């Protein structure tokens, strides 16, 4: 990638993600940008920092002229990706090219002087070594590795911080086993068809949004009205079948109206029901809506980039890509997956296993926690078996009382009360 292209992509990425400026400024600055809109935009960011003003889209947009905005929009249309990981990559490429432009003439002149014996050899080599070492140090800017001592200091700061990295699921027993949602994690809810994956996911999404956590729900199976209807049925106490068949009396309309009024107060919950979704498309949605938790229903329906691959290879690459996306976007992604038919033959007291996950070993490797739902002995009981939990205890289970007619999930006991 040449310097101009990297700078144009950097300008597009920074305009869409101004919060990345502190990280970008540690790598490059306006003086390293080529003449033109790229340099002008970086100068605006640097001026805001000197004035101790917020680096926000509103403040940046207020200082951008029409011509500059037009150019940046044009860059955005051809930019490869504006993910945080790629924006920092563009910054490193600009810095690398700028350093090469400065280092190249120095090496050429030093080579000429040495060839013509017109300078002190030791002095020339010392100067060249200093310039090369400085350039190498600059190229390593953005390195994410830290010393053990720095890791310990970072840990102590995390322990002393009053704010936890985990967002609660809203189910106390489940939180005690898995910790909750953590930025950078890929989590899994698995079950056989009809055993409640979508129901519990909608309930978890609503609970998280009620707690003030921005949530994006990607439904590849149901329409938005179906997702909304399940939440309304739970909140109102009107059975989903009545809502579906429009078999409603005045009291039901009153109950639905009251529940809708209450649910309308929830902020930060976005529901998307695309006919097709790729990992790149999900990244664009995350960049647009800035959620902290993303639900994907169903993980197996994400469209692969290479459709001619074998299914197990597609699933593996999708899981790896989602885990990488979660880390670079600092988002928790919760995927719903199928359990295979083998679990239909299991007795009531036998828990599903990792090998029962439809999607292969990639899910086992990439997921931070995996919860498998399985009906219990009672018609209204569903057990959530903890197959994996990096932040808690694996092997346990959480029991739910479930009314599938109302799409309502309640824990059978709450340890935190």
C-alpha cells in the first residue's frame, strides 16, 4: 500500500472513528501526511487536542469545510475497512513510508561519501546506525506487547477500578457461572431446534438494554416483528399464539399497550433482520451502531466469504473471524448455534458435550463461555449446562422455569438474593 492510499484510508477511518485519534497520534502525525485533505484532517484533530476539547464527531465536523468533507466521503466509498485494527494499520503504513522517505536520502548520501572516501568512516557509520535504530523504533510503534511488570500494574489498576469489565446477563445464577458479557469475547448459547435459543437470547438482550448496555440483535431466522412480539408477550402476559392469530380481546389490547409503553422506554437496543449477513457486514453494523453486546441468531446462517469451501471449514473461519472482530471492536458477540441430533437420545440427566456442537471444534476453541440448553424432567424446566467458562466454573448447570407460550424465562432460584 502506497503512502497516499494509506493516508486516504486513514482519513476515512478517523472521520468515522474519532475516538481512535489518541492511538493514531502515538503512531503518526499531520506532518507525515501527504499534502491535501489527509493532512488537513489530522491538523484539525491536533488543534482540538491542543485546545483541550473533546475529540468527537460533532467537534470535528464543525471545523471541516465542504470541500474537505466531500473528499473524505469519497475516500470512505473506496476505503477497504474502517475497523479499529485497520485504522491503526493505515497509520503505521503512513509512518513507515514517511520514515523511509527521510531515511532513503540519508543512506544514499552516506553510501556516496563512503564510496568516495570523503568522510570519516566511523563517524558516518555511527550516524547511519543511529538513524536506522530510530527508524526501527518508530516502526515498532503500536506494538501491543508489554513487560510482565507493566502487566501487573495494569492488573492492579483493573482490580482497583470500581467498574467491572463484565456486563451482567440479568440472570444471577448464570452470571455466577460465566461472569457475564466481556468485551472481546465470543460466547455461545446452544440448543436443539425448539428448545428456546431465540427466546432466551431475546430475554437476555432486553435485560442488557434495560441495564443501559447498547445491544445489537442480528436475526437471520425471524423478522423484526417476531422478535419484538416475543418481548411484548413476555412483558404483557399475552400468549404469543393469541398475538400471532390476532385472537385478542379488549383486555389483551390493554395489556399489550401497557407492556409496549414500558418496553418503549428501553434505549440502545437495535434489531436487524437481514436476509444475508457476512462478518464484514456485521463489522459495518458494529461501526454504525456501536453496541457493546451483539446477538447473532443463528451463527450457522452467517454467509462465508468463500462459499465453495467445505462446511466445517466455513464454520471454522467464521468463528475465528468473529473472535477477531470482537477483540478489535471491543464488543462481546453472543452466537446461537445448534446442537446435533445425537442429544435427542440423551437421558434427562445427561448433559450435552462439546462434541455435540454443530460447527466443529472452532467454537470450542474461540468461545469464552458455552451454555447448552436441554429440557429437564418437568415440562416447564430447561437446564442450561455450562460446557465452558473461562471466567467461571465449567460443568455446572442453571435451571430455568420457562413458559414457552409467553416466551418467558425465569431462574428457578437466585443465589444473589
